[in-house]
């Protein structure tokens, strides 16, 4: 229930840190996620991604992550998020990544899973701007037995960013 004018109580900020928090909260209340510095349509990373997550927390909403196993699943997530006008979170699991590149490729050393995760991430990086929303891309949880998959993705990531 809302408060009447008589029920509204003034409050006092008791510390510099509290004042900063209050300023951040009041700024967040007036902002759209589009007002976050560096925000853009397409894949976001680094401080922009982190600031989006902090913004969502401050505004009290979640950005659900969807495991994607192919381009059609990625498209469905992006289309749904675009219709809502909200950011999307696309994630790739080890098994879903192997499926993304095709079950005909061996995965005994997690090579299909690495290839599929990289192909999925590249696909999303290329098409996401067309949907007009910010998109986060990440890996699903990684059990110890899947570390070769994670290591392979890190190696591919390092090579990608050396070139771009």
C-alpha cells in the first residue's frame, strides 16, 4: 500500500558511504539501462556488462540466461528479448556447445564443445546488434571434468582478442 503524505517520514543520511549509496540509488531510479555509459546493441563485455548487472540488481530485476544449442535457439532468445525491450543473456553449456557444431564431430577431448561454444559466441556477436538489444554471452557452470572445455574456450578467446 502507498503512504499518505502524513505517513512519509524524513530520513537522515548518517555517513558519506550512505550518501553515495543514496545518490547511486536515486540515479538508478531515474535511468534506463540504455543510460549506462558504453551501452550498445549487441554483445557487451567488461565494465559495461558488469554495470548492467549492477543496474539490474539496483532496479530489482533479473536477466535470465538461456542455454543455447543452435542458431535457432539463439534467435528465439534474441527475438523474445527484443520484443520485451530487455537485455538478453545467452549461455553455452559443454553438451549444448558440442551439439551446436554437430554431433558428427568427435568430442573425446572436448574439441566439439570448444568449437561449438566459439561458433555460438561468434554467431551471437554477429547477429545480436540487428536485434537492437544488449546481449551478454557466457559459459554455463563447469564441473572439474569439463575443465578441458573451459581451457579450450579461454585459448580461443585469447586468440580472438589478439586479432580484434
